[in-house]
C-alpha cells in the first residue's frame, strides 16, 4: 500500500521529469535547425520560411538571440491566444472539438473537486474508523483516512456521500448537455459554411448484385440512371489494387535507400558504398549498394507495370462497389440516407468518406464477409482482454512490498530500504502498466482493419471503442479487483465468509493511491514528453542528414503527426471514469485529474496550432462516442458506489442510489434523440440551401471536372483507368440505354415459332 511518502516521491519524480521535458522543449524549439520539427504545420501551409537561410554559419544551427531565451515560456499564452473560429479554420473542426474534451473535463471536475474537498474530506477525516481496534489488521495509510473507508459502518455520514453523488451526477449531465448542444451547433455551422468537397456530392455504394448481361460499371450506371434520373452525374468503380499498392510502397522504400547511398557516395567519392543482400542488409553477400538498389527498383518497376496492366484488363479486379456522384448535395443526401431497393442487403449506400479519409485496402473485401470478420474479431477481443489480466495482476503485485518479498525473498533486504521502497510503491507500478499498454493500440487497430471499415475515421472510432473496453475491464476493474485480492488475500482466507464483502468494500477505495501514481506518470510526464517530440526530432535529423537532397525532400522528412483519436480519446475516458468513481469515495484523486486536464488542454492546443496535420476531417462525428463513454463511466461509478455502501451496513440508505443510473440512462437516451442525428445525417434543407447558393455564386461550375479524379485509387492518379460514366445533361429521351439482352430475343426458337 502506497503511503503519503510514496506519493510524494512519485510526485517529485514525475514533476521533475515534466519540468525537464518542458525546459528541453523550450530551448530546442528556439533553435533554427529544429524549426521544422516544432512548427511543421506552418511549413505545410506555406506560411513559414526556413530561419536558417538568412543566418550566419553558426546562426543556422543555434539561436544567438539571447533575449529569446528569457521568453522561453511564451508558447503557453500563445497556445491560448488563437480564438476558436480561427482555430477551426486553421486546424479543422475535428481538432477544435477534440481539445474541447479536455475543456469538458475541466468544467466537470474543477467544481467537483472544490465541493468534494469542502464537504467530503472533513466527513471522511473525522470518521476515525481505520483507527478502531477491529480494523487494525487492514492494510491502510494516512491517505486512506481521507477516503470513505474511514467512515464507520452504518454511519449517517453516508448521507453526505449520497447527496454529493447526486450533485456530482447532476453537474456532469448538465455540463454534458450544454457541451453536446454547443458542438452540435458547431458541426451544423461548419457544414453550412464549409467549402465545396467531393464527399458532399458522393455516395459509397456496396454489394452491387451481379448481372449476367452487364459489367459492374454498366450495371451501376443503369441502376442510378433509372432510380435517380434527375440527380445522377457519374461514378467511379472500385478496383482491387492492394497488391499494386504494396509494390508501389516497397518501391518507394527502395528509392529511399538508393538516395541514402547516393548521398553517402557524393560525400565520399573515393569509396563506393556496399551493402549485403540478406535480411536488413546485415547478412548475405556484399554488393555495390547503388547498383544493388538500382536493380531492385528496376525489377519493382517492371512488377508495377505488369500488375497495373493486370488490374486494368482483368474484369475480376473490379469490386462490386463504387463511388457514385450526384449533381447536387440534395441528391446525394437522398441517396445516402434512403434504402434503394426492397432487398435491404443489396445496393447499400452510405455517405462517402472524403478522399483522404478512404481506407482503400478494405474496399476490396466482399460485403458478405464483413459479418464473419466482425464475429471473429469479437471472439479475439474477448480472449485478448481475458489473457491480458495476467500482466495486469503482475503489475498490481509490484504495488505491494509484501507481495514482492513473498515472491522474491532474496530481495527482502533491498526493498525494505526507504528510498527503494518509496520508488517501488510510488512510481514503478504506474510506469510498468504504461509500458504494457504501448503495443496494445497497434493490435487493436489491426483487428479493426480486419473487420473491414472503409474509412480512416471509422477505423479510429472502432479502435477507440475496443481500447476503451480494454481499459475499462483490464486497467480499471482489473487493477481494483486484482489489487484488492493480492493485498488482502491472507486476511480474506482467515476471516469468516460474512466479512468478505466488508473487507473488499473497504479496500477498493485504497486503490486510489495506485491511480494517483498512474495519473502523474501518464498525465503529467507523459503529456510533457508529447510536446518535446523527441522521436520525431531524432528521425527528422537522421532523414535530413542521409536522405534529403532538395527542399521537397526536406519537407517530406517532416513528421507532423496527428491527433491519434483511437489511442488518446480512450485514455482521456479513463480519467473521466477515475474522477467519477473516486469523487465521492477518495476525493484526493481529483486535484491530480484537474491538473491533467488543464495541462493537456494547454499542450494539445499548442500542438494542434503548430504541429499536427490531420489526415482527414470528419466534422466531429466522434462526439456521440465521447458523450456515451463519459456517461458509461458515470453509470459505472454510480453502480460501484451502490455496491460499496451495501457492504457498509447501509442497505436501506443505498436504495436511494438506485434512481441514479436509471436517470442517467434516461438522460443518455434523451441526448441521443435530441442531438445524435446532427452527427449522422445531413439535413435536406441545409443541402438545398448550399446547392442554391452555389448555383447563384458559380453558375458555370463544371462539377464533372471537379469530381472526375476525386475517388480514383491513389496508385492510378496519373494514369487513365476508366472514364467516369454519366448521363448527358441535355438528354431528353426517357429511355435508358442498356446493354442488357432482350428477354424476348433470348427465348428458344421453338417458343417463338409457337
């Protein structure tokens, strides 16, 4: 059990780490040689120029303006200076709404922390239950005297906790409602004022049924000419070009190696560079590196051209799906939001992702395989979650000195030293848990890709759902339950069964000390490391040294990164859940969470303004997921509080809490019906308004030219694959041309003669 001294050690280590990261960032960002690492967004926008071009030899690398070092913290007020409308125009609605999640955490937990410390801490501290003789065998520290564990069983003091729980829940729901309303309005304004984009006119059509007389492309044209005659414009069929894309990516990697060795040879013309033909260039026969990679590139170029011809000429390479574009937004909205035939399993339509949001690899997956893939990934997710309990249990055992001495008796003398003991209990468990979670997001993203989602934003949201479930089960519930069992196992065996629930109920709040250390490691030092960007800094200078020849190469070497929603949003939800669970139980956790939200808001606002370059813009479609998960954490906290109080001799009082989860669920259903449609559907009224304004402002707009290359696979951008097929705007003949054979002409001759 971590003590107050352990927490102080952890706070000191993490605070010093955060300060060191921030100081390093403040100094490194001022150096001209690092300008592209810490301000890449401005370079990509073409606004910022290289500061090394007009400086002296030394000044190109080191900032010699000593006065700038006195203003090394000016990035903090600068991050808060940009107004939100300007931020949306600069970085997009997704980025602006994302950082509002941190602002939402501040709005909820800052008042809750003040109320909890004013009302609950005095009640808990004066309870004196843990000092009673019958509880002396329980493991606890002075921190636990500030928690609900210190309130005597059956005490009327629990009415204060119940009342504050209702107050906290009301404030959370009120804040969530206001935020949902604000963001729904922001989204509608964004869609109304947004510049023209291809996805506003385009629908993704999947599971096109086969036709014996027509190709996929002809069948699609025929169907939409018949069923959407006034609005259909053109379509682009989808090709299975995954193998070709893999060849192109491999060729690009070989070109990078070729450039590296050419640069190396230019710096030392007296010696030709060599490499080995085996794995990683370490094993195998030694060969001339430049000639070797030239040969590989030539070979891959031949493979690329062969595969390109195969895709172009093979009818089987065409997938039964297409991007169908319409003359108006209104026509696209009608098609995307309606059922096309009486059979709900064919001609399935949905809004097309914007072109840079398309995940092309999954468009080639047959639609009928998707349900099987989702089932398999659900089973895999269950086993992954279950088996990950083993390392979680190991992590929790590290939080207890007695467990370490029991498992590793030869370390007993070492771990009893005060400095080692404080480090183990106050710092090591949270760090170990964070290390265990590093590789998990990549596994979950791979599972989401196998499920067949066709957009990057969809993959991010799906992976975020998996990660949230994993954090809920393993990190939160696993840490509480496993930690409690490890700490109190011996006493639970010795006690009568009637005391089991009481012991567990009193020890659950004691896990707050573990989560305090985790918040400081992940939420303080971790966020400070984010702004330092140590890995992109190193990688940029390596690329700049070995791969860069031109200014375009230098720009390509920049790695601005982006807001990784699939990883960061579930991590934020853990802090929401911890705040809700421990607000009425152990309020001491709340200040650490408030510091996390405030610090993260500052850091990520700076990163969004100066660094991150988003891969797509979804118009904040993720907010309903954020809202639902916050309320899920709130309901879990309400249920856990009911379970905790039921073990403390307050069965009748606990009945008062039954209404909380019911009312919270009703609130979720109300918000879902009130706001969620704004994030799923595009109002026909808004579509008509935008179409009318566009016709008035740009009456000569040729939409066909604007859309014809928007949804061509990236590997075909520079080649002519297939002309988009469309109906002539001036066509007056109501009959639709088709290559389908006549049913009469296909009848047997005997039938005709009859």
